[in-house]
């Protein structure tokens, strides 16, 4: 049973709305959503859980429809239409999870010590339930909001494509403000880093390894480049730290060098196996992961890499290297940062209500992880925040859970936020 003390009380919301927020019912809905597998190996991927949510909302008389995004994978879009075309608010949450891994009872949600354990508990089906339950509470209370309140349960966040949110941005429904339910410990997140991938391809001249001076080793040239990256580009990432996020970062994530005419034999072997053939390597790729803070652009970062290579080439005419932007996925080549104005009413109201309902310090926060909120902010130009129950540190783990009291508090804040911004 639910601990009603830790679930807070209803004194802050108007009574006629508060009585429509039933903690036991929300917990049951959340367990139902968690019981439906929606990871990449599950039949139908996200569509069965989207269908369940649609049916729950329709039973309440709420407009709710599936929207196919790709190959049978569907977003669930629901709307409480506003009466006067005022500003609109979207609750957005991804309905996919990572696969169960080694988790025990991943789809048989259990409450132990006030924590609800299941795959997707904090990332982010509790957040999703706390969002769509706000629509249910407002509908049951007969509240007529001025602006539209939208719920978008989207596909494809965990696979890195974000195709669900990209479809919403491209095809609607549009909203003036967006709340994404990634686990934030009920803190209000206004900023996170973006990230991009690059690779530098280095060319050498192959020759017999008994007389390497006749050729050019792409691996030695790559080593020079890597040293220069560490000495000249990495310090640049510390130049202008963001107040909420600290410094940008640059990581050499892999280096792969070999002789092309040995590739078929040498690269198939595991390290420690037989040595590759007697050839000076003529190709080497350096893979780079660049986390960027608000204000930095992919183009500016590319220019830094090109400037460094120009400098190295001027000092070493035998250095032959080119840098390439390397898309993260076809659908989402670049992952922008989130940078919402902390003074915006969306932020200020969510802070005020989260402080009131959940006792957080009313300070906007930055987080290290990425979310779809950045897409609504950077691509659609809308203020977007991350606000949800649970802690990111247990997401994707075999110990994934969400504190039940945070689930309830999230639903209360979401309901109060919609009422405040759209009422
Ligand atoms: Zn997530």
C-alpha cells in the first residue's frame, strides 16, 4: 500500500481538483504501463503501451490518438483543448525503455520500501504516468483551461534517434512550452550539454616495415594529432564554463589504425592474437566525442579541428589528415544543448510549484545527461524543461526504481503547472 504521509497532502491544490488525484489509482496506472514491455526487442516496440495509454485517456473522454512515426511505431498524442487559444503546454515523455538486462522481475512492478521497481520505472514511465494523469485529473474536475494542454508519449528516445519528438516538432501538435519527464529528482532542469561526433581520418604511405622511412605511418601522424588535441583543444573546452553545466568536454573515444592491404587479416584478429603483417599502416581514424555547452556550435567546433590540422600540416608537410562531422544517426545528426531562460514563466512556475509540493530548493538546475527537451528548445525555439520523478543514476540499471512519493508529487506539480500556466 501507498504511504499516504510521504505522498503529500492535497491542501495546496483546489479541493475539486485534488480529489481527482488519487494516489492509489496513479500507482496502479503506472504499474500497468510498466507491465507492458516497450524496449527494442519487445513485439510492437512502443505501440502496445501507447495503445494502452490512448485507451485509458479515451475512457475519460479525452481526445487521444496514435500517430505512426515509423514502421508501426506510434506516438500517443492527447489534448485537452483550450477555450480561448491561449498559450499551450506540452507534457512530453518517451514510452520506450532500454531492454531488461539482468533486472529481476523487470515487467512485474513491485513496491518495496516505498520504491517502485521495474524496467522503465524512473526512465521514464513514472514520469509519463504523472503527466497523462494530470490530464485525467483536470478533465474529471471539469476544468476548462484557456490554452491547449497536450500530452505526447513519444517513441525512439532510447535508440538515440528521437524520431518521436522529431515527428511532433515537424508535424505537430505545436506547443508554446514543453515539459519532458526524464528523471530529475523533481528538480527543474533548464540546461544540459549537447553532443556531436567527429572523426579525423589520417592517410599514410604503406611500405615494408623493415624500411619504414620509405613510407609514412598514419599511426605516428595520428599520435601527433592526438597529442595536439590534448594540449591545444582540450584546454579550450575550459575557457567559458556554463554557470549550470561547467565546462564543455572533448574525448578521443577510439583510434583505429592499420595497413589497408592487411585489413582483412589483421583487423579480424583480437588483440593479443598474431601480429598484423609487416606493413607500415597507411590509414588511421581518430574518433571524437565533443560535449558542447550552450553557445557553442557544431560549426565552431569543426573550425577548431580544421584550424588545428592546418597548423600541424604547416609544420609537417607529410601530415595528411581531414576532419569529418560524423552524424549520431540519420534522423538526428547533431544533439543540441538545452538552454532555457531560467526567468521564463514555465521555469518560474514549475520551480514555485515543485518547491510547494515537493519541497525542492527553487533553483533551476543543469544536468549531465541529454534529453528531447533540447530539440524543442533548439529546433522549435520553445522554452523546454526537464521535470520528472526518480533519479537518473538508477536509470538503465538492474536496480531501476522510482520513489512512489515522487510519482505522486510529480502528478500534483504537473496538474498545478497546467492550471497555473493555462488556467
Ligand atoms: Zn529517458
